[in-house]
């Protein structure tokens, strides 16, 4: 019996020492944390207008509206996404210092909103963005 106890105690002591591997893992972890590059990405500013109502908006504004069916209109004229820039250019001829007022329905596609906002900002124009909730009309049956 005593030989069995001695052999079982010796077998427990023959394990692999994991300390050096843990040291290497922690050193690599510290290395990757220190050398990591964190990118600060800017997003779309979806803040509401600063208490401005429709009556406060001056005449030097070009309105772009994206409705709930993703139809885009510039100053009331329906245009495609590709022709928004040229339509805005046409209105800027008469009002060169105009502010772009971009209004999008909450249910409109984000892709269209981001594309128009990015195009206007890359052209160096001042863009004011606001979302609105479309008014649903119901027809009653008599």
C-alpha cells in the first residue's frame, strides 16, 4: 500500500509548469493593447434643429425632403437620388449663400439620407438636418 501512495504522489508532481506560458500570454496581451490603433469615426449628426419652426426658416434655404416612400424632392420638385446635387446647384445660382434644409421621414431609408448629407457636406455646404413623423391619413368607410 505504501508503494501505491508514493507513486501517486510522484505522479502529481510530474505536471507541466504553465507559468512561463502565462508570462508570454500576458506580455503579448500588453504588446497588442499598447500598439493598437483606435480610429475615431464620425457619424451622422441626427440632432434636432435648435427650436426652429417652419416660420423661423429664412428665404435663403433650399429644402430637400425625403418622404416615407423614399421619394426625394428639392424645393417641391421630385428628383432622383443621382440628380439631387445638380438640382441643388440650380437653386444655388439664385441663392449662393443658402443653407440646405434636409428633412427626412422617420421611415425613410437611411442610405438615402446619408448619401445626400455626405454629398452636401463634401461640397462645403451648410446642412441642417431634421426628421419628421409622417402624418397618416385614414379614409373612413360610410
